[in-house]
């Protein structure tokens, strides 16, 4: 399941919706998420001088039975490239389970 939010300037345009959907799909594939997991992609206003375009993209990954994990990209959704996404998701990648249940 993917959730799409756009809170920066009101409604979400079709091309913006497509970009958000693509980021959610890439996140799901990159993290090999189960169907029961939810991915939320949100663009928020950002006052940090490091934010390109005055916005940041926040990706929440909600796996069943686990705490919600977050990744931030200091760019507006329209400016996020695949490399930005994969770099932000690096800390959320889980190591494959070993023969003894995850060790």
C-alpha cells in the first residue's frame, strides 16, 4: 500500500502525483517490502538552507510489527533523483535473514 501526501502548496498536480507514486514504488522495490507494508511519500516546506527549492521529501516506511522508519531528502519531490532516493534509503535496508532467523 502506498500513501501520497502533498502538504506544501495545497493540491497535488498529476505530474507530481506520478513522481510521488514512482518514489513509493522504487522504495518498495529497493527495500523488498512485503505487500502488508505501507510507504508514505510527503513533500514538506523546509526552512533549512540546505533544502533545494525550499522543500524536503520525507519517506515513511511502515512495516507490520515494526516501528515506522523515515528517510529525508532535502529536495522537493520534483528534484529527487534515483541516486538521492537510494542514498536516503541506505539506512533502512535490512540484511537478509541468516539460517538461524536473522543473525
